[in-house]
C-alpha cells in the first residue's frame, strides 16, 4: 500500500484486527474499514444469517415431517370374524422416538453442526463457540421459553404435560447430560476427554431414546400390555379416497353435515364454504411439534402459515357459526330446580373400567328471579368407584359477583352414583337488562385421569334470562337449507330478552318458487311458550317427488304475538329445498376444493413450482390475509426464500432428498455463523464463551421460541410447548458434543496423544446452568401439583403465572451475569 494512500485514509490499513479468527472470513476488503463499522456490519450479517438458518430449518423440518408421517399397510386379524383380515395403516415412526431423533436434530441442528464444524475446522482441537452455544441454548430453552409459554396462555386456562413419564426421563437426562459434561471435564480427567468418555457420551443418545420409548409404553409401571387398548389404537376406520384413489383427510358424511349446518348462508360461494370447512378440519386435526416449529420459522420470514388464515368476512362467519363452540346449543325442554336442560348424547368408552363424566346438557337457562340454576354432571361407563371432578365458572356477558356467584371447587360422585346436581346461585338485581350468559367448565383433578375421563360436553352455557319482560320471539336463522329427502324441515324459534309469562305467536308458510302441497305441506298454526320457555321448533313436512328439479324456496313468517311479547328482527325465514342429486354434485365439487385447501396447508405435498410461488410472494401468495408483519418479513427474507426454493421438494424420494440437501445448506450457513460470531466477538471485545451463550444461543433458539408459544396457545397439552425442551437439551450434549468428541478422540488416539478440552469457562457455565436447571424443574413440578398455580405447568391464575415467568427470566439473566463475571476474572474459578 502506498504512503500517499495511507496518508489519505483516516483508518490505518496496516492492522487488520481479528483477521485470523475465521475459517472462511474475513474478506480482505475489510482491512481499511474502521473497527466500529466492521462490528456493526458483522452484527447485522449475523442476524441475517440467523434468519437464513430459520428459513432453511423450516424446509429441513418439513422433510422430517414428511419422513415421520409415513404409514405402512399391514394385515391384521379381524377381531369380529374368524379367518378374515383387516388391512390397516400404521405409523412407521413412534412419536417419542421421532421427537428425540429427527425432531431434536432438526431443531438443534445449528448448535450441533456448529460444534462439529468448529472441531473439524480447528484440526480436531476443541473450541469454545460450539460447546458454549449448546450450554447457552439449553439455558435459554429451559428458562426463557418456559417463561414465555407460562405467561402466553390466557388466564385461567392451563396446559399440562400429558406424557409425564417421558418428560421425567428426558428431564433427568437433560440435567444429567450437563452434570456428566462437568464430571468429564473437571473430575475424571481434568481438561482431557478420553476415548471411553467420548464413546459413553455418544452412546447416551440412543439410551435416552430407548428409555423414553419404554416410558411412553409404561414399561416401568406395568409389565402387562393392554392388548385391547393396542387393538383399538391400531384398528381405525379406513380413510376415504377420492375419484383418483388419493386419500382424503376428511369423511364425506362430515362434509355433508357441514353443508346442512351452514346451508343458511346462501351468499357464500362454494370456494368460501370449502375454506370454512378446511379451517374447521385444520383446527380439529392433531399437530406435531415439527409443525409448530415450521410455523415459528414462517412467522419470522412472512411465509405461508400452516394454520388457515381466513379473510375478514369468512373469519367473522367462522367465529360465529362454524368454529366448535364450548356449548352445543341443545333445545331446552325439561324444567327442574329453576334450570333448564336439554337431552344428552354420549359414547361409552370401550374400556370397561373407564368412567366418563360430562354435563347432562350443553346449555342451561334460568330466570333471574329464581336465583339459582342446577347443572347436572352425569357418569357413563364404569360406576363402581368414587370419582372426583372439578367445576369452574367462566364469565361470558354475565360477570361473577354481579350477575352470579363464582364457583371454583371440587366435588365427589360416590360409588354407584350416576348423576350429581350442583347449584350455582344467580344474583337478582331487580333491574332490566338483556339476557346474559356465563360458562361452567368440567375438568378432572390430578390423579383421576387413570380411571376417568371427560366426555364431549365439558363446558355448559348458562343463560340468565331477564324475567321482567315477556321478551321477543324470532327465528334463530333468516335462511334454512334442507335436502328434498329430509322428511321434515325443523326450524328453530327463540324467545330472547325475557321469558316472563305465557305468550303465543302464530306462524304460516308462503310460496316463493316452491308450491304448497307439491313441494311442502303448508302450515298455519300457533306456538305456545310457557312461562320460562325460550326455544321451540316448527316442523314442516317436505315432499320428495323423486323428480329432478331445480332448487325451490318458500317462506315461514311469524305474526300476531300475544301476552305482551314482540316479534324480533328475524320475523321471517326462507327455506330452500335442494335437490339431492344437485346436493351431492355440489358436495363432490366442494370435497375437491377442500382437499386442495388442505393440501395447501400441508408440508408433505409440496412441488418445485409451489415452492417458488410461495417464496416469491408475501404470505405464500395469500395476499388477502397478509398483514404488515408479513410484508416486512418477506422483504427481509426474500433472498433466502428464493435461494432455498432450489432445495428439492418433499414430494421427491419421500422427503429424504430434501433432508440431506437442506442439512448441507444448514452446515454451510452454520460454518459462516461460526466465523461471523467469532469475528464479531473479537471486534467488540467479547470472549467466545460469552458470545456463544448469548448472541449465538439466542439467535439459533428464536424459531423454537415462536414454535413453543404457538404450541402453548393451540395445543391441548404442554408436551409440544415445553415437553420437548428437556429432550433437545440432552440430545444437544450427547449428539452435539458426543459425536465431535468421538471423532476427535479417535483422531488423537491414533497419534497416541490426549484430546485436550479446556474446562475453564465452560465448566463454570455448566455448573451455573445445572443449578438453574434444578430450580427451574422444581418450579415446574410445584406448578403441576399446587392448586395456586392451576395444577399445570403452563398458564393458570394471572398473578402466580406472571410471578413464575419473571422468576424464570431472572434465573436466565443470573446465569448470563455469573458466566460473564467468571469469564472476565471477576469470579475466581478453578475447574
């Protein structure tokens, strides 16, 4: 470099700081940049690399989902008929094994590959970045992800871990893995990893998988296998197929029933109805941890969601009329103790020793002046034991303390008892107000799940009826759709905002393009609502003439209300009679549209063209539901999304080609991340151990954070949210350190030299994390068994859940602080 050029520049090009820290970087052009500018650029580049890793990890997880969702057809003896066999499909991968192998590899691949690449790149000498990232990620996953998941659930809802035996096994190894790391580095052979230690570390990985699998099968509790339970799990109703022979993810009868239920909304197009049904299916389908992980990555990149996003109009209809409600809307017929209940239907569980508890009705009503409502909890199935259950009230439009007295306590149903009535007190405030509602939730306390379970009616709707007014009478829906072969069209009439006294209303039919007596039987009659009654049904016979004809309609109208009642806004309903053949044709068309919508949400049926379309369009091409965050994420991630669209789709080679190509991309990006993180830390004066447990650990764990929060809100259990954290933490050590240690130990053993791994900062960091781990697991255990926390790992009452979340955050900050103070010599530590 010339003297003149050196004099013209304000920054010396002679000192190229941190030029020897990376395997690939830095570039020579950085020599003349200021250190501050380089630090900023490296920090931005590091964040951008984390975004790229999140996107390619999304594709990697999609391949794992494709691989683990594969099924195999087997022949199984028909339990109903001798010498006959059933052809059934079974999953090739066990869920627990998949979570601890491919799933753990998918979510922790950056940390694991960083450790492997660092050792290989350093000529089989140990570094600080890889091990530090593994320990830092473990601390972040256990402490911060738990903190966020605990507080993300709306009070007083809770989420409990279902596979608790598996959780106990993975929790033990998640703790023991780091104690073993400390013992190896600081106790057995100080600063040296012997070959036998590396072998044991690596072999603990398959040991964890085997023990977790045995725990899931209750191997340590009962030696007997319940063959009836295994048979029920195995023999399922075979899936339906479409005209091309491909399996549907739904049954035709469910679609027909959905059309009948939604038939009132004739303004909706067939495509709209297909989207609504697909949304309903998607919400009811079980989700895997891998799907939540993919969704978390796509949230960062503004990609296509795995959950249906409905436009505003359809979203409103879905919430109001389609989404499964916490009550069934039973028609009320019998009056007892000031309450009103509907008929109950249930399915007896095949296990003869299992009791099923549920409400006798999904809805109740009470006049305000009666000041009490009685809800019935019924037991079906096994009755020869005492059962405890819990009832909790939840505010709707009615408010506890103002409209009714809050209930939150446990009850007992004695042996042989099949029904228990519980009274809830209603407050009569002597002032007119519209009808108000609240909910009663039925649940089982800890320990009752082994011999009892709840049925379909776990939440009952209670309506407090204003009793100072006769009310309004109207049809529940302005439009009704029926098949020609239905026999009778049943039309619901509701009495709202009052139920005082005996009132009547007349109703009659009127032709539109349907003809009375030819297409339906005309009626002109009267409905009578006794004091307190709020619902009636009008039945109109439909004539099936067995002739092909177009859809026809007639009207039913209410008039001449007596007893002080008024006609409401839905004074008329239009009944449309659909020809059965047209109905089936429409159902077939809609079935094809629904399957297309469901395939769009699938990660196992992607094609190359679909990948590029989704990569180049915001929100995967769903512009109508895209929000500002989608546009920002898409803009930032556009380069990565287009680049990784070249990765083969999961529809090729059963997902395995996608698996290996995406793993190669992750390895390349991880190698670059290692360089960038090391150089960034060098530029700002951070040791590699601190850079690893803070910036790198947080960056690689960000998609898992979103995944766990989504799982906490959408899953019925806590398994997918935090149950997988302990498993990943143990796999990180046994695979992420065990594999590179094994390779390096073999290499140095071949040269008759020891494999040196300086304990130093790592052993102190491991020790601090182990203490935090013990405290964190104690808190989670207390949350599971103490009522003050809702007896669940996640959620619960507002104040206790936020206290726990803040405590976990303090633990994580304390871990970082103590590790930093030791690394810079403020805490004296000799490993």
